[in-house]
C-alpha cells in the first residue's frame, strides 16, 4: 500500500513536470546568471564573498519555485489570508527582535538565514488582494464601504509599518504596486487623480512631520547632488560617472574602474545595475532590460489566459511588483528618482528578495499549469472563504 502511494506521488510529480512553463524558468535562470557574473566581478573576479552564497540561495529558491508550482492552486487560495497575516506578524516582530543594518531595523535572524519581512509582505498582499477580489461578486469599489476599505487596509497597514522601520523604498513599492493592482481590478482613474491632488496638498505636512532627516536629505540630494558631493550626494554622483563611462559596449568584464577602485558604493546590491553599465555599456543594460520586459509581459499574458479570477489577479499582481522593482532600481541609479533601497530582482545580492521573487514566479507557474481551471467563488463572512 505504501509503495503504491509512493509510485502514485512520483507519477503525479512527473506529470506536473511536463506542464511546467520552461520558457519562464529559462528567463529566470538567464537573469540570475547575469547577476551571478556581476557579483563575481564585484568581488574582483572571485566567487567569494557574494557569488557563491547567491548561487546556494538560488538553488534553494529554484526548488521553492517547483514546490510552489506543484501544489494545488486551490491550496494557495485557501491559505492566502494566513500567509498575509503571518507576514504582517513578522513585519511587526521586526520592531522587537529584528537585526539592525545600514541604519534600519529590517531583518529577523532565524539562525541559518536572515529574513526581511518587508520583501515577503509585497507578495503576501498580492495573495490577499487576489483572494479578496476572487470572492467578490461585484468588483465595483463604490458599491459598498467594505469593497473599498478592506483592500485599502490590506495595503496601508503594512506599508506604514515598513515606513517606520524605516524602509522608504519598500513602502513605496508596496503602495504603488498594490494600488496599480486595484486599478487593474477596476478602481476608477478619478481616485488616483484626486489622490494625487491630495498628496500635493499634504506634501508640506509630510515633509515636516513624517519624513526622517535622511529621507529629506535624499530628496534634496536628488534635486541637487552637488550640494553635498562627499556626503549624501556621493552615491548618485559616482553612479552617474560609472553609467556614463561605460559607453556603448563598456570597459570590459572585470575592468570597471569605478567599481574595482571602490568608488561605487553598494555595487553588489542596490547599485549593481551601474556595475553592469560600466563593464558592458548600454548594450549590456539593454540586454538585461529586454529580458525583464519579456519576463513581465509574458507573465501578464499568462494572467490574461487564466480562467479563474484568483489566478488572473495573482499573476498580474506578481508581474506588477516585478515591474516596479526593476523600474525603481534602474531609475534610482540613473538619478531619475531619489535613492531608495530597492534591489534588482535576481541580480542584486540578497536572499529574501530572491526567495520572494522565485516564490512569486512559482505562483505564476502554478497559475499557468492551472490556467484552464475555473474556481468557483464562495463567500463566508466578512473576508470570505
């Protein structure tokens, strides 16, 4: 009896392996390989200390991708709120048991690894919103107070907690990515127009009472990097120098002067795109950006092909998050927006970011496998299911 169950389990795994979207997996592996090459270069032509650890993290994240892909999509629908509230609990726990790094308290030490809950909450919100709107018969936000208030609370509560850590970059991604999902679901454009107007009105109050001094300095430095070239403006000035010095085809692998002479700060994390531009030029940056564009649009197409509302909203939410990761990171290092701590997916050094991105892509793969599955809507109480 036990052997029969093992054989049946093995056959189910083999069947699901056939339906895995290997084009999606190939895109993820290529993007990761580019990041691994850049981490190797950032260490001066060595796998230590970053590339080797990143490779091990990717292997575990690779396995996570398959595990998430194989589990029934109904299971993910059923536990979506649990994942959200667990992520929210971890986010709150950071204030009490979190580790401090680079001036912020963002990580929880679990012994063998550090977890950054602000990365996990981004995809947890996607799960929660997808489940909520899957269960709603009427997607009109103004049909009831509940239809509007509950999704907003799903977003603003964790965004505010992340802002207090302080982690302005992650809180920005949470807000704009989540509200983009609401726009896709059906939130009126007038909400964003009115919201933008109110933001402009309350901006002076936010500047005085809510922003930390370092956040104010980042905005002032964005407007005029030369106001403090050896202090707050140093990062963006060196980043622009490295971006411009790469030219069309770059200085060559391992030949980046700004990076290897230690002028470029945090080149293994937030500013890794600048390292790519210096060594491989505009050509190299375009290759990576095109790969990301293909990944984002391809996942969106998968979402539109899904018959169930949950799978559709889930995939679109993941793709929107990836888009904002890429946009904010590349715009930041180019001087188009103020410097905020946002990693480049699968490229920047970091375990939690990679794990969460591969978890999200595992959900996309799961939705692709079950794209023809129709999941009925059930409601039971305030939050449904």
